[in-house]
């Protein structure tokens, strides 16, 4: 029998059960992660409501999938037919902004960019900048430990979180971390929840760092004959403390040129760097690029020119999407291994007869090989999935990791085992058992 009427009675609200609607709340943006329309969706409006729902689901062993905006790329927010989806989209209030103590407290459904826009009024910024920041939620960002372009200088989401309110699977509400800048009073339980992809608890409130707004950045663009030279230049450019350092390979550049010719047809690779201070280092940065074989380069402090220069990076993924169906991979690498990684992925592109464009965050080694196959080509899709898994293996062989920022969700669960020891897997399982004894929170996700 459906749990819906009883849970509606407990909560005193209606759940969404129309399959046309539940299905849109039951999957994220990952193209091949399995999902089925959930039994019901709760648009939660308070921590107490989340708590009541979880207590009920624990008692009745109903699987629960937490949902932010569904912008995830690993199937993390995908549901199955027996589950309850708890969406945090209505919990979107900015609770308090404290510029003097440099923090802001929000409900988990607040959109990343909305917080940054609100704190701007005080001359402050919320720095973590996933490319999805105009629609992904802070709860989702915390649950995936989202990254972005600014990470090379400012780190990932976890570096910006001070405290969390979390509902455990039993319905118990706990607070971890502290609004103070420093806090070592307890074991660091807060960071256990960051990046846990909805498997340990539901985050309902978040206290984050806000900082004085950095200056509008200066931008360097440099073209190179090949990615080996661009990658070696990028490693050296780190000494200038860039606030952004991105790399694009030739396959991706060709896709951009085919769509929006920007004049990069002769380049084998491009580097884009931004500085949000010490603009006087621009000339030295150009000289560094020259010493690594730069073909052409330009450094500008003009915001409008900068917008033109970084356009090529913004077009990278959509340009590849125009070539066919895409599988966007995400791996973390030592920065010194980028060129070797690209060489091996190019080899995989030939082996599987696929187009694979590579771009990513050169400054922190987080690369996004994007595999393209023809829409509707079933064989091509199979080859793309094999290449997707092998790319992860290549990154792991080079001392890297299965995911840098998109998370494990369901699509990479099988690819993690060889990267971590059995002891680490067992400890994680123990933690899961302690925090979610009935195993209802996002089953089948994240943990190998
Ligand atoms: C075009 C595009 C660009 C992207 N660019 C980036 C990028 O630059 N960097 C990056 O890191 N990611 C990027 N992503 C991936 C995605 O936007 C991030 O993973 C984001 O953090 C997900 O937020 P969300 O609110 O959409 O969460 P969802 O997709 O809804 O959920 C993601 C995971 O978090 C869990 N979850 C959500 N909210 C909560 C909560 N309150 N409590 C507990 N668990 C929760 C879900 O169960 C799921 O496992 C991109 C995605 C797209 C489509």
C-alpha cells in the first residue's frame, strides 16, 4: 500500500503524486543514470517538516532522495519508484547576513548566485562559483562539495562553510560547525556531511563565509602550438596566484570555431588566466607563457575585453554539445599530469572512434573530457560509456581521482573501489550505518 496518505496525515500537507510532475523531480542532468518517477515529492518548507518526514520514512523504511535544483551530473538526485523525493527548493530564504563577522546564514534551497547578489550590497562576495551557480542550490553545492573556476585560488565549497543544520535519517536535528571563523571543540563532523551527496543527512541551513568583494579581474589569454606546452606554462603560472586558470584542447577549440569563429583555428591549445590582484604581474605572466612557446597572447585589465576573451571558455561545452550527444566526465589530477592525461585520452578517442574534447580547470587539475557520439547511435553510446570509465582509470593511474567536483552519484560508484583501501571503504560504511541505520538516505549512491 502507498505510504502517501499516511505521510500526508503526519505532515498535514499534500504531497505531489502526479507522475508527470514527480518524474521531473526524479532525475538530474546525468544522461545515463537510471531513475524512475518517485512515489511522491515533498516540497519541504521547514527543518521541522523535513524532520517529521524522515522520522516517518525511517520507521517505514522508505527510501528518501534529497533534491536541490537537480543540476547534478552524476545521478545523485535520481529517484526510484518506491522513494520519496524531498525537494528543498521552497526553503530559499537568506536568514541573516553579518558583514562584520563575515558570514551569511541561508536555508539550503537558496540559489548560489542569489546569495552572492545579496551580499554584494555590503561590498562582500560568496566566492564558490560552479558554472551552474545561477540555478544550483547551496544545499546541493554543499552535498556535492561543488567547485568552479575560482577554486585555484579560493578552494572548493568546503573551504567556505562554517556551520550546518542537518536532519538525520531518524528525524533528529543536529548542528555541526560554528559561525565563528575558528572551531576545534568537537571532531570535525561538519566536513563529513560536505560532499556526502545526501547519504548521511539532509542539510537544511548553512552558514558560509563571505569576504570583501575581490576586484574585477584582469585577464590573460595565450595560444600554444600544443597542449603539452600550454600545460607546462599553466603549472608555472600558478606562482602569480591566479583567481582563474583554464585550459582548452584543440578538439574543443575546433568545435568552438565551427560554431562561433573567434580566430583560434591555428591554436593547438589555449590558456586563460585571471588575476584579481597584483595586476602588475601581467607582463611577467605573458613572458612566462612566451618561455613555454606561446604563439600569441594578450593581457587586459578592461572588463569588456576580458568578457570577449573568456567567451571561448564559456562556449567550450555548448560547442561540443552541438556535435552530438555528450557525456561530460570529471576527474581530478595532479596539475603536472595534465598533458600526459590529455595524450592518453586522445588515444582513447582513437581506440573508441569518438570525439573527445577536453577543457577544464588547469590551475587545480580538474579536467572535463567530454565524449561525443551521434544521437540515437546505440553502439556509439556503448563505446562512449566504456571510454567514460577508462578515462577515470587513466586519471587514477596518474595519481588522480574519479571525481573532482561532480561527485560519484550512481554513475561512478563502480569506479572508486581501486582508488581507496578496503579499510577506508569499511570506515565509510560504519559512518553510514551510524548516521543512517535504516539505510533510507539516497541508497545506491556515493559509497562504493
Ligand atoms: C551546465 C552545468 C554546469 C555545472 N558546472 C559545475 C561546476 O562548475 N562545478 C561543480 O562542482 N558542479 C557543476 N555542475 C554540477 C552541479 O551543478 C553541482 O553538482 C551542484 O552542486 C548541484 O546542486 P543542485 O542544487 O542542483 O543539487 P542536486 O543536483 O539537486 O543534488 C546533488 C546531490 O546533492 C544531494 N543534495 C541536494 N541538496 C541537498 C541537501 N540540502 N542536503 C543533503 N543532500 C542534498 C542530492 O541528493 C544529490 O545527491 C554543473 C552542472 C551543469 C548542468
